[in-house]
C-alpha cells in the first residue's frame, strides 16, 4: 500500500509541528518534477496490475476458516525466490500490505505495448498464486492464498490464526474487534498511519454498513457487540477501526501515457468509468459476519481512512481523503468540475505562476490541503534536490479512484502514469485478468478514437453511490455520455450498447478487429474476457457479490436472519478455493467454455 520506505516513522505531534515546512518541501518538489517532465514525450505504453491476496487457514474438523497472520514470514521467502529468477517476465514483486494476512503481488516488469502482453496477464496472476501456494502447502495442507475482497467474518468471533486478543486494550484505536496485532509488523508505515489517522481525527473510526433485511432479521437490527456505543445506528452493521478498511483487497491497474498531456486526457476519460467498473467488480456483500445491503468495499474504506476532525466534517465539500476522484484535470473539462472542492490557495497561485494550467494546479492544490499522515524520520529534511519524496508521499496518502503519478525525480525511466483504483478484487485469475485487460483495451480505445465519456463530477459521485447498491449491475441506472448527451443507462446498455451509444465492449471489439498485429491466441483470450464483461453487464453472469449473496441465501444452515455463520463462511471459502484453483466450475460467474490460452511470455 503506497510508497514504501524503511526507517522510523514520526509521531503525529512531530509531523504536526513540521506541517508548513513539509508542504513547502512537497510543492517545491512537485514544481521541479513538473518543470523537468512536463514536456517529456513518446514514453511507451507500459502498464501493470496490482493484486492483493488474502491468506487463510482452514480447520476442517471444526468447519472453520480463519485469516492467517503470516505475510511477514512469507515475504522474505518470496523475495529470495524471485531474486534467483533471471527472467523478468517470470518474476514477481511482492509487497507487504497494511494487514499481516495480505500480500500484494505485482508483475516485476510492467507489461509492454505488444498485443501479446495482454495474453500474459492471467498467466502472471496464476504464477503469483502458485509461488505463494507452494510455500504454504509445504508447511500445511490447510493454508491457502485466495482472492477475497473482504473476508466475510473479518472482525467477528475468533477470526485469525494464530488467535489474537480482541479488546480495546489491544488496540491503539480502542477498537472492540480489530486489534493492533492484525497490522503488518514489517510495514512500518501502516501502524503509524493508523495511529496518526486516529490522532488527527480525534476519535476512533465509525463505519455503519446497512444490513440486508431478510425475513428473520430483527426489526430494528442492533449490532450486539456495540450496544453501548453511541456511534451505532439501527439496522446497520458497525465497524470501529481504520484496520477494518485496510484489510479489504482490491485490483488496481496503472497505465503509462506517452506524455503529460496524454496522461491528463486519459485520467479525465477514465474518471467516469470508475463507478462503472466498481459496479462490475462488486465482490463484498458480507461485513463482520452479516449480509449487508451493499456489494462493494469502496465507501467502507473511505470512512475507515477518514482523518477529518469533527469540525472538518461540517465543512462543505471537504470529503474523506479516501474518496471518489473529485475533479477533472484538463482545462477543457473544467466546466464539469461542478463540485467546488477546497484547495490550498497559496499552492495553486504558486503552481499557476510557474506555468501549470489552472485546472491541474487546482487538483494539486486540493491534494495539498491534506496533511502527510506518515513521514519516515530520515526523509524529514531533504538533503538535496534529487528526489521527490515529500510530494510522492503526500500523493500516495490521498486515495481517490484515480491517481495521477507524475515521473519521480530520481527515476528517469518512469513516465506520467494514471492508476485506476476503484475495483474490488475478483475471486479468480480469469476474473481479475478479464477486468484488467478490458480496462487496458479501453485506454487504447479512448486514445485511438478520441472518445469523450466525461460527465459532471456530481453525476460521477452519484454513480459511485449507486454502484454500491445490492445487485447494482442488474438493478441500477447510471449517468452516461451517449451521442445525444448525458442520459441514465443500465449497465447492459453502457457495456453492450443502445441505439444512441455503441457500447464499450463493441468499441473494444472494433479496435481489436482493426488491428492486424494480434496473434490468434491473444485474440481468443481477449474475446473470452470481453464475453465475461458483456455477460456480467447483461446479467446473464453474476458479479462475485451476487454469487456470494446467493450462496449464503441458499445455504442449508442459513436462517434468513442476515447472519453468516462460521459454517457458512467455511463452505463459501472452501468453494472459492476450489473454483479459484480450477478444481470446480462455477457457471454462474464464468461459463465453463470460457477457456483462455495465456502464457507467461509475450512475443
Ligand atoms: P503503488 O502501490 O504505489 O500503486 P506498486 O509498485 O505496488 O505501486 O504498483 C505499481 C504498478 O505500476 C504495478 O502494476 C507495476 O507493474 C506498474 N508499473 C511500474 N512501472 C511502470 C511503468 N513505467 N509504466 C506503467 N506501469 C508501471
Ligand atoms: Mg495495495
Ligand atoms: Mg502497490
Ligand atoms: Mg497501487
């Protein structure tokens, strides 16, 4: 998660004392980056995905499954293993994550511009899973690496192995069910981030998730664990820690653009696609052991990572620093920024004076209203002008659905990149590869055909809310740009087309058909991915969330009371393990005939 760095993190009061100085360092570094890199041209189309994997341990005798706190042991082994692999395309970069039951896997070498790279994504994802599974299986028959966007009973009962004590005394935040021992011991940023978020906010996190009201769910529903907590709301599941959010897993994809200009254009066009892909990727219907009325994780982390004080929450348009992308970046789309976000005026003025266009300057001016919640002591005062630590650190501590990543000062190989961040992780490599490749192709379609998908920010925000709703792919409509202007369309129309809009999948198919340099295997694989996206949007295949929900509702021991018991969770995760390791088909989420021909090497 975010920029990694070794060293000792500063305490919040130390950071607080240096805020003005830190902002000056950050702005100066941004200006150096901008003046050095704004005219950079002809960078190649490189790109890569990030997958967050969950480690679990099954207890077959007692029909239980628990989160396995083992990432700190696995990561050094994985680093050693990959150091010995000299083929960059078969090498994986493993990163620690906030929680000790999560590891993040990234292709060591980003994918390139050749079409056959699109055919390596799934093989690379499979390799990642195999690398970890091999080590887990050497030690136990019961330990697995899975892709789960939110562990169903995270925060409920005894949900970890080894067991950890859950009580306010074991949590810096005084959480009742998310103790500090969940936090990765080898990621010094995380503990500091949780502590500083909490200190800055002046209260512990308070997250209320609407419960799914089944026929036997008590009316009103009270979350028993929190019965004495003034923050709870009737008919809501309660979560009381930043760690509740940081334990969720996502799929992110980063694209390098040819130039700064192209990266801004790409950012603006991907912005309205964020809620659309969040909706298609929905995979989180269960929270703390209860079926909820939402399908996605985004808004949960948004509340968990929120560092605003009580006063700041009252300020208009000052949202959580983890939120939907708040503005377009190019001047031509300025009129669509219809929600006026607060900015640091002195920063904006300075950036404009140095030649940055107004809309981009406003974007950065908004980032600079946030405090850098984590600072490693050895970077506090820069000793020279060769790196852009303070800018990148702050940029990586603002979590929007998109992130503009300018080239770092100390790496001339890196160009302007856009990171796409809204999606829930999918249970299978096929599912993750399908969304990743679809999105990569969408970037080509956007640039090749000069697509204009932009709609006002207020409508994007509304789409984000709708995307969270239960079964939103089939039940909701979304604001979308058609040839006749912005209209409300259902997911099937957006993806598969209407009289007024070609449809995103037909546009990708057109692009593929016009390219003559795509080999047969790659074409075949891409078509399977497009079928998945198309059928999911049409409702003939289920999102992961809808399938998980159905699994619970039809489980023989489910009592129509919204409770996902240990046993239901055990059966669900066992099923997910079987499906994701190819031992069982799941025709509701992927037609068995959707086979791909992926390989590790592009050619
Ligand atoms: P973060 O967690 O800050 O987003 P990571 O290093 O975990 O950063 O992930 C970066 C992603 O960007 C990976 O998918 C990686 O493959 C990709 N990537 C790295 N270098 C480039 C590049 N030059 N162009 C495009 N993508 C890149
Ligand atoms: Mg991550
Ligand atoms: Mg990462
Ligand atoms: Mg990332």
